[in-house]
C-alpha cells in the first residue's frame, strides 16, 4: 500500500506524517507532496518518498498520485490568506486531486475538513448528519470552501471518499493555543471552543484511512471537553479581560461536535480527553 499525504508542512500534516510512517507495516509506503525540497528532507529522513510540486498544478497531481493506493489530503489555506486563495486550495485543488486520484485508480481518499462547515449551532452537539447552515462569527471562505470540497469529492462516482472534520487543533508546540486569544479576547466568558490534540487528530485520521467499508462516511474528531474563553486565557497565562463577563454568548453550541459516530464505528477514544490532560502530560 502506497499512501500519499498532502499539506505535510502545515501544523497538522507535519505531526501526522511521522505517525503514519511509524505505524506503517512491511510493504506499506508513504509519499508526501511538498513545494520546497528543503522542507521535504525531514520526511525523506523518516522514510517517505518525496514529490516536489504545487497542489494546484495539474502535472504535479499526476506525478503525485501515480501508483498510489490511498490519499490523505491535509492541505488547507485559511488564516491570513485572501479568499480566492482559500477557494483555490481548499476546493479547487482538492477536487482536482480527487479527480486525478480516481483516474489513477486510487482506492481510498481521506479529505481533511473542519467542524466550521456546520455553520450555526443546533442547540446540541453537532452530528455528521446535520445539514450546513451558513452563518456565525467564524463563517467565511475557509468554511465555505471546505464544505464545497466535501460535497464535490463525495459526488465523484467510483472514488471511496471519507471525510474527517477537525476541531481547533493544538499541542506539541503548535502555536494555535496562543493564537486562540485572537478570538477569545472578544468572546463572552462562557463561549466555548471545541479542541483536539494533534495525537488524537492523527489517531482519528489513521482510523478513517484504514477502516474498511466506510466509503462516503463523515466523521467528527475532537476531545471530550470544549474550553471557555476564560479557560483559554488562563491556559495561556493571560489575565482575563473584564469585558468578557459583560458579553453574552450568541450561539452556545457553535461548532461543538459529537464524536459518537467515530467512537462507535471506529473505536476512537481520545488519548487527551481535555486540554488539561495534555497540559498535565507535558504535551502542550
């Protein structure tokens, strides 16, 4: 089995690929797509094949998927990029990769998406059966383009597509936890963020990749304990702004997701059920 991973130099990909390689059995190989040869050296040293090129280049896609059995598309463009770039990477390139994979005979395609595709809350944890309801403070080109990519990839006839919807990912030196204050500083004190440690995101992706008979299934990945804006400040060692206590949470169930499906069907159990468990284990 030869597995292609994209987006491997991002925060999720650079932590996922070493785990994918570490769990590979005899005869299983990993290929990574990178734009910069120097950034591919680390993966080559770990045993991965390296293909150089841009995900948005059709010729590159053909080389990347040649002989591949499975694809894990981690690539994403979100914070700080123009809307047109978000659409070009998150939807257009993802769909073209899916088409190239189908044409090359790839058997499985894992599309890494986001819980932000749900849009507005439902007054309860969001499930994979919930329709998309655009809206909310964090709705925009990232969520829209990821939702469009899911829809178009799942519609490709003959390709076994599985979708993983990620929460706010943190841990192992990832600066995301500190960056959360960009939003949390403007939230109500009780407003919550659904979290997931890199170890658990990788665990979920590996389960989705290897499980038989789940073509077309969507899975939420997350831990068990969303944290409030107050806790995010405390975890970062920052004083809680008094203004947080004067605000009202406009959507208490915004992007709070259920993990019942991935638990029941794939045996997922978070190694770090909360950010506090990760902190106490020295895994932040």
